[in-house]
């Protein structure tokens, strides 16, 4: 009787460990994408590898997107030198409309219009703002629908390993354990 209990416990333990192991690697790889910024820079999965990519889906008419602009500028200032790349994808508007808007309100990150990327289709961006963060290895670390200000954006970036508490005394970014 003792042996069968022991075997049952061992079987349950192995089953639980296998279940936990599958949860560790449950993040999805980011979809293959291509994008061309308004400045003419080409971006794709390979060119951004090793960086944390924060994608903002937005529109010039969106008041919530406008409200988040100062928070995004602050985030880029704080994390840009530590591997953050912000890409704002304007959805559904012409290049001329976006360029006119940016003439009076420059953005801290790179800007892409929907016709120059497949990102809006890949993430089914239909409401704004909508944020997706991709970690340094190319996995989707999190997403946020709607405006949340700097606190919510910092929390989202933390899921990808960017956090103000991840600096050591030398100012270097320490690697974060892969989240499960």
C-alpha cells in the first residue's frame, strides 16, 4: 500500500511539474511584421530583436491618444537609452493627415501609417489607444486597451523586463527572469 501511494504522489508531482513547465513558455511569439516609418526607416522582427518594442495604435482624432502623448514622451526619455523602441501606428488616416498633425505635435517615438505596415491587421487594432509590448526575445509580453497614463505604461513595460528598479549601480540593465 505504501508503494502505490508513493507512486501516486510521484505521478501527481510529475504531472504538476509538467503543467508548470508548459506555463513558463506560454507566451506567444510576436507575429511577423514589417513597417516603414515616416522617416523611411524599415522595421521588422529581426531589426528590433534585442530591444523592447512598445507599439501604440492611435489616431489623430483620438482624445485619449492625445492624453497619453506626454506619458509616452516621458517613457521614451526614461527607457529609450535602455533598449526601448516606441512605434506609433496611426490607423486609418492618410499620411498627409498624420504629417500635418505631427507638424504641431511631434512624437518621441517612430511613427508609421497603416498603409506602411501589417501591424494593425496582425493585432486587430480597432480601438485606441491600444498598446502591445514585445520583449527583447520577440515574445508578446503584454497588451493594454485604452489610456492608462504613465503608471499603466510602466507596468506594461515591466512585463517585458524594463523597470526603473532593474538598474544596478553601474546603470546597466540587468536581465529579468522570463515570466511564466
